[in-house]
C-alpha cells in the first residue's frame, strides 16, 4: 500500500485504537497532515469506554495542535476507514461503519489473520510513527513542519520505552527529524501528575519480585488504566528485571486489567499475557515487548471467594509467571514438522496410545446462524480468545463442560453423527456458551441454536498426556497445553494434531481395547 493509493477516496476517517497512546495519535496526525496537503478533509478519531486522561497525552495534543476527536457513537459510514497502530476487528478497536478499509500498523499479525487489500504492516519498526514516516518519505512528502517532526519523535520515544526498542529504520527517522526540543522536554517532564507519582510509589512498595527469573508483578491502586503502562515502563528501568506485570481493578469493566512488558528478545509479552489469562479472561493484543489482558471479576470471586480481588489477582499473576519461567514453553507445528505418534514421548509422559471418543453428545452451531457471513466474531475458548470470520463452513462446538471450540462443517460431518435433537446448555456456568461480535461486542448465546451430535463409531485418535507446556498450531491458531493435558492426533491424519484439556479428555475419550 502507498499513501497515493488512498487519495482516490473522500470521506476518510483515521482511527486510533481505544485508549490511544502517543504512537497511535501521532501516527494518525501524520497521515492527516499528508491528506490535508492533498486537498482532503479527513477526521482523526478514537473511541472506547473513556476519553484520553493521561496528562502528558493531553499536553501533547494541546502543544502540537492535534485535532483528535472522541467518538462515543458512530457518525455515519466512512467511505474509507484507516486504522493506525491497530487493525479493525481487534479487541481494543471499536467497530466503526465503513465501505472500505485500510490498515497501517507495526504489530505482528495473528496466525491466519487476513488483511484488507489496502494495508501497510511493517513489523521491523518499533513504532507505527516510523511506518507512517517511511510511507511519507516514499510518497515524496517532505516533513518541514517542526510540530509534525516533534510528534513523530515523541511517538517513537514513548512506544520504544525511551528508544530501548528502537530498530534500524527507527534510528533513520530520528536522524532525519528536526523537532522542537523545548516541547519534548515539557512532555517528558509532564508524564506524571503528583497523584500518579504517589500511585506509582504505592505499586513499587507492594510489588513482588522473583530474582531467580528476573520478573516482578505490581498492584496499581487506580481506575486509570494508563497508569499500568507508566508503572510497567518504570519497572523496565530496573537493572534486575527483564519482565514485569502491572495490574489494576476496573470496577466498571468488571475485570482486573494486566499490562506486561519485556525487554529481552527471548521473552514475548503477548505470549506471556496469553499464559496469564488462560482459562479465565482474554488477551487484549500486543507484541513482543508490550501486551495487555483482562481477568473477569466473576471468575476471580469464584476461585478466591474470601480474598481481596486485587490481591487475589496478584497471587494468580505471580504464580503463573513463576510457572511460566520454571517450565519453558515449547511449540509444535504438526503440518510443517510432520508430526507422528511415535514422537509423542518428546512432549508426553509416555508413548501415544489409541483412544476412541465416547458417544457422549456434544453441541454444534453454524456460525452463519448467529451473524452474517463475513462478520468477525470472538470465540472465548479454554485456550484463550480468538477471532474468526463467519463463513458457511464455520461451526462452533459446545463440549461436555460448556467449553466451545471451532471446526468446519466438512470435518463435523466426517467425524460426528448429527442428531435431530436440541442440545441442552447449562446457562449457570461462568462459561455460558456464547459468541461475541468482534467489533461491537454484541453477544449471541449458543443455546437457542445448539443441536446434538455424537462421535461416529470407529473414529480413533493417538493420544498421550503432556509432560511439558506446549503450544500446538491448529488450523492457524495456537492452542496451549499444560502438563497433564493431552496431545492428540487423528488416526487417519497424523498432522491433524491438537490439545485437549485433561478434564475434558477424561470425560470424552476411552482407551481402545
């Protein structure tokens, strides 16, 4: 994608992610300046649950004259929607109506993710500001505006933790910018208000640290989520730490939000968040160095009924971080690596053995019965949240414990007998089977559409209990297994391998005599 390619459109909306940071705002601002130079009238917007409240961001918007607008409700359909520092359909991007879509971003793609025709995603950049700068340079657009240079500098400064994560192209941009040093100093010195400083001090007083694994977890007593990033970034200045997690209680959202930072290439923040919230919440996206996730209060109350919720979340987060670093994560791509059952002992406690599925009924729902074809939906599975696009083939399965997973109708008919009966769903469990619209968060319960199906007789699998933490790539999505869970593959297709949680496996499979 080139910047010239979007000049064919009018009615252009530039969207930052919800709760935008400096990088998202200045990336959108740079794009806005380019479009205005070419006679367009774009609008720079963000949405979400709250307006920008961080003092340094508000000062940046004021000093640089950035025309950023907060949209609580959509204002009609954009001819072209351009998302910057994010991608439409992600959990931190409110869905806005549009006829055409473009993406400018620097975060890594999810497995199997499909981008629109108009996209520019450069994962070798430390900030989206650098991506936009490179596109401006390629378009022959000279950056003579001192305020625009200052904006790009500050966006990179903030998104790379004061240039700690700057890549080669980032440094080239820095060499080219002629910024206002006085404004930069003002923004740097305004990063914290006095109350923010007190909040950070309390977090550091109460943090828990693991010298052995070089991580720390800190509770942040605030309802301002931006403080998680502030505390996390400050912890990354500590010599003895490579990984940190900051977390706070958000009453309105009924969750504990956790922010993770990593400064070593061997660690990945998005992978860590996935591990922290597994089986309970959802990860909110991120990349190698920064990521965020949420733990629902309802599940924390259930697991820790007599505890302070922030304290309970801290106990859970610290223990899961300790588990993570005590047993390094391994990965398996069965199709790329040609997985065979005789390799089971590499990951499992014993050699693989043959099992067959019990005829215990499970539920099935066609995704197209819930949302129109092409809609991006969020599936809250035991392994974590994933986003899928509704197709005629996409089916959602409901397991024996109310857990959900996805398959294709072709595989469903191949492996199951479809019964003309309603599948009963227990709506009292915290895992009430449901699907979310990925953009609007509209909820559709599966119960009204669920039908019974039972495994065909003769369908068998090779299986063994895991002896390590293992992620398996299953049709474009990584599924995480812990020791005690089962690594399985179909008898007739060894590369169709996946993870089944221990409790589910024991209830649904039996050894072949």
